[in-house]
C-alpha cells in the first residue's frame, strides 16, 4: 500500500518538473476540484461497504456492484453538467468534465478496494493501487515529454483512475454467487459517511483553491500543492496501518475495541513522526524533487509539514469513530473543522498568504483530534485525551522555532504519546498489523 501511494507522489513530482508553473497551477486547481467531487461520486459507500464487508460474508464485489447501480444517476449529473457548460464556452468546464470522469472511476475503484481489504486480500488491493499509481506516473512522463499542458495532465489524471477499474472487473469477472447475508446498501445509510468524507476533503483541499482565488502567484499555489503532496506521502505507513486495523476495529467486541484503537493510534503516531522529522530537517531537499522554484519556498512551507502527525492521528480517530458506529458524531467533528478552516483561510490568506493557510490547516486538524478524542473517551471508554494535548502542541512550534527545535519537539511528543497511550493497550505493534480479532 505504501508503494502504491508513493507512486501518486511521483506523478506530481514529474508534472511539477515538466510543466510550466502556470500550467502546473491550472492542473492543481482542476485536479483539486475533481478530488473535492470524489466524496460526492462515492456517496459514502466506501466506508459503508468496508464496514459491512468486514462484518458479514458477501461474494467478492457484490457490494461494490450494488453501490455502483445506486450511484449511477449522481455520476451522470457530475459529468453531464460541466459538459453542457463546456458547450456554452465556460472556461475550464471541459477539463473539469474529464477530471470528474476520473473522480467517478476513483469512487468505483475505492468500493472495490474496500471489499478486498475487508476480506484481507491485501496483495490484490495493493496491486490495484500500484496499477493506478504506475499508470499515473507513466502518463505524467508521457504528458511532459509530448504535450506538457494542463489539459494533457488532466487527461492522464482520468486515465490513471479508469485503468484499474477496467482491469479488475476483467480479472475478477465471475457469475453472481449465493449471498450469505442480505445486501443492505442505500444512500440513507451511506449519507453520514459521504458527508464526512466530503467535508473532510473540502477543508483539507480548499487551501489550494482559496490561495488561487485570492490571487496568489502560480508559483506559490504550485509550491503549496507540492508541499501538500509531500504531506500526503508522509501518510504512507500510517495509512497502511489503518487499512490493516480498520476491519479489526469494526469487528472486535466492545471489550477489545479500546485496546486496539489505542494501539493503532500509538503505532500511527510513531510511524508518522519519523518521516515528519526527516522532512522538517531537509525540507529544501524534499521540495527540490518538485523543482528549484518550489525548493526556494522551503522556509515558508516547512510548518505545513509539521502537521503530518496531527493529520495521521486525526484520520485514525475519525476512522475509529466510524468503525464503532459513531459516524454521525464524526460528521459533526469534521463539520466544525471545516468551519474553522474556511473562516481562518478567508481571514488570514489576504493578510499572511501561505502562512495563513498553514495556520488554518493546523487549527482545523487540532479541532478534529480534540473532538474525536473527547467522544471516544465519553462514549467508547477510549481515553487518549492527555496524550493528544501533547501531540497538538508540537506542530505549532514549527511556526515560531527553527527546524531543529521543531523536530526535537515532534520526536518528543510522538515518544510521549506512544508511552502514554500504550499503557491503555495490551496489544503489541505486531498484534495491530497481523493478529486477527476475536469473533464476536
């Protein structure tokens, strides 16, 4: 899984180095709009399919095929509306229509991945992600060599998401099998998951759109997008840990859930801290992969990297809420984060530029971590409140302190979190990654 996600970052590196800053910024804006549409295309079915597949026995891809049929009308609207606008000459509408087709394919592949992962077919799931990443990286190389434009890059964005769906539909094509459990999928059940995903993506990705809308130079927008890609790359190992832990957290009994959630957060924070510390000390070199123009912004963009640990922790806590039937509260949490993020972005970007966007991101992620930890303690008896306070303080130091001080604070915070939280858990790191949960 980590390799698969790394290939996505490679794609952006290739595009950043091969496109002119204006073309790269245009691609980032269109791709960001498409990414914002992915939760709409998904409709919340990824998380719902994942949880149902982990709790009951279904034929492979039976759930995802059902979800596809339910979502088809929404997909037609997503692609059709911008296509109609393009016919009337609306700028970027044609590009957006193409990119939205990629968002729909992404939603399809995620539902299929949910079933593979819930059935613990991790090799097949990883191969599917690697295929998408490799297609994207190869497409980016072809685009920059033949036609280095935003339009070509957007086309590559879509192709990279369509290919895995097509290949895996053929690879696992099989007649309908007898269902051992009745399929119960509907927009009503999926809506809390979908709304949570949509609001999360909105506050996470809105920074690029707001920077562009407030007239930030193309190089600045590109630099922020490149840094955020690096930030996502730092989630490789945490995401792999969460992928392995989520079906277990969903399936275990209520007595075992606290220890498993605590262990998962501890391992996630520890894994994230290592990459975060390295990138804080060598930010210029890390951004240099995208091009010298973006490496020059290292001092300004460094504090954004410090958010990696808090983002990883927030992802685990929100996923734990959803796995333990707390998806409606999770929606309220990310809704509050969205309000904080957008309000601070609108207020601070005109005054502070990129620094304002970074402050907004740190504030929003802090809200997620505090609120989710509070709910887990009150309702699920999973108390990680004290440890999360330590975690939240460290990234803010990166705004006001040299890299060495911020790095030391992050390593210390991660170590303290690991020690504090591990006391709540009887499970080891090996248990989280390998051990199967007890039957409920």
